[in-house]
C-alpha cells in the first residue's frame, strides 16, 4: 500500500473515531484540535494555532469564528500589535477541558496501542509532518 493511502486512511479513521465523542459537546474534530492547543497555552495567536495544526489563515479563521459563535473562545486584536488576533478560552471553553481530555483517553484505548507504541507513532508522524524535502538535482519522479 502506498504511504499516502495509509496516511489518508488513518487520518479519516481518527476523525471518525472522535465523532461520537465530540458530537455531544457540539464540536468537530478540527475544533477539538484547536481546543487541545488552547488548553496547552492560551491566549494564542491565530497564526500560532494555524501553524500547529498545519492550516492556513483561510482555513483556521472560519473554524475559530464557529468556536467563537458557540461560546468556547473569544478573539481580539493584540493591543501590542494590531495585526495579530489573540484567541482565548471563555469560561464555557474552559469547561470543556475535562470532557475533551476524556476523549483523548478514549481514543488512545480505541487505538489498541500501548504507551510506548503510541509515543513512537506520534513522534514518527510529527517528524514526517515537519520534515523538509532534501534538495534534488532533477524533478521528483515516482519510483516503480
């Protein structure tokens, strides 16, 4: 199987696994990821959140607007730099901390991986997501 197919399939499976846990909270899988990021450090800039999730501004902004409309986050211009928008958790967003972390534990159980294998997989995927292609002499061509 091609690596691309395996990664795509795994990403879709992860989103599907999360769905029944997230629906009762009224959040989507990408919103869940934003909340996890904000639980680690808030406020965060829109750019920081987008970079962490690998999303451009055109993708992350509507997602944040929906979270704001749902009452989980607030967005405001940074007083020190008007070009930056800071995203913070509201009390309602903070109230989701325990239920969201519970989902994380449930997904770990569903993956049927021990802590060591889960950490290795996470580290491998993180490395793959952040690695830069090496310079090549010619155009890339698929191997057969």
